[in-house]
C-alpha cells in the first residue's frame, strides 16, 4: 500500500519553501511586543493560505501551472499583508480594538 498522494512532484519544493517563509514570518510576528496581535494575524493568514493552497492543488493535482507554483511559493506574503489590514478593520468595526 502506498501512502503517497496522487499529486505532481512539482509541488514539493514550493510547499517546503512556503513552510520556511511562514516559519520566518511567524517567528518575526512572535517577536513583536504588541500583545500577540501580529501573531494572531499571522495565524489567521496561515489558515487562509493553506486553505487556498489545498484548493489550488486539488484543482490541478497532476499538472500545475507556473502561476500555481508561484502562488504556493510566495503567496503567504500578500496574504499576511491583506489579512493585517482586513483583520484590523474588522476588529475596529466590532469594537475589539
């Protein structure tokens, strides 16, 4: 019985690079002395990124396009930036912040 998923090997390197980038940004987010706000935003962005990455891989498991590979590799950066402004806006509307 094989435990490998029927996914192209082209996804392997971008996934590991994305994990490395997320660890770096997450570590830097934890170093900020803001009461854990940036760490929570990085966590929200992490969840959003992996949900979208799974949907990308699910959509084209055998033949990823160049755009799919680049989105998985570097897509966490724009997700963190968008999540920062979006989460702060929602927290302000809700009165949390």
